[in-house]
């Protein structure tokens, strides 16, 4: 199995860069402990299984497991400070990107397009009606956003160039440097959104009562509602997004301005950063931080 060690290194560098970007403005002196735990937890992935001997050691799989565990430990430790500030326009952009990737990977699949039809229509309606001005809808849209990010990650990584980093040759290595770094950054952001979905699942931890689990879910819902920001009367900007962003995707597809792997990673990495910068000072008053119980962890107050 051909392992691109240089590509893996660049992928890991991208993850580290993204980690600092996601914690930008909130870094504390004691955070080195969290980074150390995440790094050490990731290295557990290099430990061979009992059934593996030196000749059977699958380096590709263990390198992938290492970055997966490292990203998971990082999001588990810093999850309360990684919540993105998003709005209707952010979800529209990601929703359009998701539909493009479905079509690009699978063609016009009635099953897949039908699967995402209803939440996509609700997202479109929301962009021009402002139904996201309520607590429950904000929770719904943040969960839908996280699911979109996860779906993009599965298609972008499982069926894209990401596979080549860990399980195949990279082709022209020089032209893939930026792609590898951006893939690592996007991967960490995707893993963080997996956490926000998992925390809403009605699964009780060991020795946890159902009322306690329900309270934790309610607290988490307040965190998600706080992360989602309602923007009054923003339908003009949303209309421009719906018209222009598909055109940008089409032009990039035709003109090959960016390689697709770079293009998708750029959208995944930069869009939440841009949205967070715009919405940083906004607060719609929905999502009680006291109810979430996470005041000390959040970036935006």
C-alpha cells in the first residue's frame, strides 16, 4: 500500500492551522494541556492491534486512525469554544455545495435528491421568510448545517482526493501541497460538527439517568441556538447568494480555476470564518448561555 507520508504531514499541518483559527481570540495559557492530550490521544492510533505483527502492520490505516483520533480528542476537549456563528446565508451556501457534490459524484439520483429535498426547501424558504427567528427553528437549522458539513465531508473525503493521501499515490505532489493542507483544515472542521450532532442523540451514558440526559440535550440545544444568528431583512443578500454561488461553482467546474478538492476545502474552511467575522458582534437573544451552562467556554458573549 502506497503511503504519501509527505501528504500526511501537510494534512496534519492543515489540522493544526485550523485548530488555532477555530480557537482564535480565546487561547489561554492552560490550553497547552488540551493540545497535548489531543496529540497524545491521536498517537494511540499508531498502536498495532493484537492480531497485527510487524509484517502485517497497516501504516495507511494507522495514520488515518491517528488523525481521526487526534481530531476527535481536540473537538471533545474544546467543543464548547468551537461553535461557529452561522446564519441563513451560510446554510444556503453549504446546501448548494452539497447538491453540487451529490450531482457530481452520483449524477441525478432521485433517491439522494429526494432525501435532502424537504430540508433544502425549508432552507430556501427560510432565506426569504425569516422563520429562523425562533428557538426550535434555530436548533433545527444548526443541526441541518452540521449534517450538511458531515455529508460534504463523506463525499469530499471518502470519494475524493483525500483517499489518495492515506491509501494511494498523490500523483503530482507539487500541485497537491495546498490541497493537502486545506484538506486537513476542512477535516478538523467537519469532525467538530459531528460532535454537535452526536450531543443531541438520545443515548444515555453509563450510569446516566434519562432525566439527566434530557437536561444535557436541552443545554446543548441552547448552545446551538446561540451559535445560529437570525438576521432581519437579509433576503436581498440571500437572493444574490442563491443566484451567484451556483454560477461560481459552474464557472470553476468549466474553467478549472481551482482543483475541485481545493475549491471544496476552501468553501468549508473559509465560509464559517467569514460568517463568524460578520456575525461576531450580532446577538439575536435566542439561545440562553446561562441555560447552556457554557458561558466561560464560548468565544462570543
